[in-house]
């Protein structure tokens, strides 16, 4: 590559992500300011709202011992639609 092209490439600004944070009621946990950042769903942090549920909506299932978090379609949950 000609040196002036290399010089122009070196002048292109780059950005850095300095932190990944999660809202207190957003259903996520994790984050950090360096290294390998991990996020996970934490259903215990979700706000309970009285919302209309459609059969095509998903519901988060959180084991109380914290060993697994899963999702299920509302239409696949027996007993909710009588």
C-alpha cells in the first residue's frame, strides 16, 4: 500500500466501549468495565406488570436455584387458556 494511504488509515478515529451496565429493573445482570463482559437474563430483576398476553409471546422461566433460565411460548403453557 502506498505510504500516504497507510497514513490516512492510521488517522481514522476508533472508539472504545468503556463500560457495559444493566438497568436495575431490566431483567439483565452482569456487565463490567474490562475484559470479557458477560450478560445474562435475571428474571428476579424484572418488574411485574399487568399486561395483555398473546399466545405468540414468550415467558421467561427462571429456576429458583438459579441453575437455568429458559423461555416458552405462552401457547405451549398448559392451563393458561381454558
